[in-house]
């Protein structure tokens, strides 16, 4: 099937809206795009997750190039995350391959995992400062070896979560890095998280493609709208108070996550 003949402007419009929100809030597209595809457009959960993973790989590659040029990526930390996430992603994909992805029970499991991931993302958005405050004294007691090990384990957890739901590489990843590396500037934490998300989402997306759960025409339509949306949203991000946007986004994620779980 010709992906260009199946181009859908409605999906591009959705990509534009999500791109605007991502550019302004910094929340990962998976937190918004995947539930939108499932709940509003009726896309099968497995297809929504697989397509969104490649969508994220494409958009975050651009972000990584920008952050790399600006020297806001800590490649050592990104490598530690990848040491955990890539094997965990591969193992998760192997386990997924043993299930029938179009089975209603599998769809229900994916929706439930996605819902929980959205609720966790909302918690990370609202209580990030409080979590950092609570963890500050304990993190200072960690040795470099312990910090490195916890970073690898964090990567493994993100690998499993992202492979199943396409959510987690954004707000959850940034929050975890803030907890583990409180002295690292926020710009480098965000840049490192984006850089790590590229191989993670690319490998997970390629696995879903191999399993047949990627819709290429849908992917093309989403990218056509989201890329300019992210650029526009980033330009105007300073004009909208973060203290207003993040709580609103958190409420939306909790409501959507609750609907997917229950």
C-alpha cells in the first residue's frame, strides 16, 4: 500500500496539536499521542504504541542533534541508561512476540500499562520538586558505583515501560535523572534524556515493526503535523507560564490514564 495515498490530514492536525503541547510543556509525545490514537481514533493499542515509538525516534533525533551541538548531552550518563534499556527492550520485545498482538486480552494489557504510565508521568510532573527534595540527602550518600548501577537499572525499567506503552522516556526519565544527578544542570539532564530516548525508541519501534504493529501511513501523517508543531510550540514556550501548563497536563494525563486502566 502506498503510504502517500493514505495520507490523512486529520492525523496531521492531531500531530500539530500534540507537537504544540510538547514544544511548550516538554512532556513526551507518547504521553499524548498514543492515548489520543487509541481513545479518539480507535487505533489498536499495539499499533498505536508501535507507530508512536518510531514517531518519537524521528522527532527526538532532531532534538539530539540540537542538544549535541549545544553540548547539553552527558554521553556517559546516556550510555549507562542505554546499558540497561537496550537489553530490557530486546527482552520485552521477545516476550511480546509470543503473544498475539491483535488479541483483545493483549490490547487490554497494553491499555492498562499505558494508563499506569500516564498516571506515573502526571505524578512526576506535579511532584518533581518535592521528590527531588526528599531524595536529595539520600542521593548524596551514594557512591559513584551505586549511582552508575541505579542509572543502568533505571534504563532497564524505562526500556520495559517504553516498549509496552511508548510512555516513560520523557517526564519519568527526566525525573529519575534529576534524582540521581541533582548537581547536573537541567539543560544537560533534558538533553541526556532525549539522546538516550533515540536508540531506545528506535529499537523498540523496529521491534514492533517486525511484529507488524506499525502503520506507516499513520506515522507519515503524524510527522507532517508534529514537526512544525514542536518548532512553533518551542518558540512560544516562554510566553505561557509553566506553572499553569504542567498542572493542566497532569490532570489530563490522570483522566486519560484512569480511563485506559478502568
